[in-house]
């Protein structure tokens, strides 16, 4: 995931990503947003990595992105948004509660998010005051995703140190900023 503050130069991080990665472009307020997104889209396409745009359907369509990512508030306040993006788009949503996952699970299968970023798994610099979820809550959310055929992805505070705590988790993958900025995740 890109971030204006914590990853000012996302172009440098993409070449180091593993082949089964994807990039979610979030530079929401950057004055050169379109140029950075277009550059990242080109890099991702060359590397064969899906490129998703966060919360901006117009930008995603303009760049011929591979998909969309929506923050939890957008998924809750505008669940019809999934009907306004192309069917072939990957679509993900951030979720901070079991209630959100249950609401997304009620959407028709063809417009339900493909993946859900469950957050915050650990304490995170992106949301300093957010309390990390308990293992019990995370496991409930993971099971709810699996039952709804949505891929559960862990987000928040993922680093080379914290990921070790997820080895027995049923999460399908992890997402983050910190591990791609300066540290490297251990191999599986």
C-alpha cells in the first residue's frame, strides 16, 4: 500500500516486491497524484503486479487499473459502489469490524469484494491511536471472510518481527507499508 507520508517514493519499493504481490495506490492528497499513479501503473504492468486504486473510480478507469480498494467507511456508506466498477476489476475493502464483513457478505456474490483487508492486526504507525484487535476477533473476521468467499488479508503493523506471530493464522496474505519501506519480510 502506498502512503504519502510513510512512502514518499513508492516507485523504489515496487521492484523489490515478491511476484504474488499487488499495489494499492493511496496517495490521496499528493499534488502530483495522477503522474505518480501513472508511473506506478506502468511499473506494475511491466512486473506483472496488479495495480489497484484506492477510493477513486475515475482515476482507476483513467489508468486502466486492475482494480479498486475502498476504505471501510465507503463500503458501509456506499455499498452500491461495487456495482459501478467494471466486473473484471479486482476489488478489496478495508474492514475493522465483524459487522462490516457481515454486511459485505450480504452483497450479491458478483459485486462482493474479492478480498478484505482486516485491520489493525497489530499496532500501526498509520493509525497511532487504533487498538490492535485480539486474536479471537481476528479469527472471527477471518472465518466470516472465508464463509463469504472473500480472501482475508491482514493489515496494520506488519513487519519482519510481527509477521512471525501470524504463521499459524488463516490469513491468506498480508498488506502494509512499513515492511516494504525499510524491512524485508521473512520468506514463508
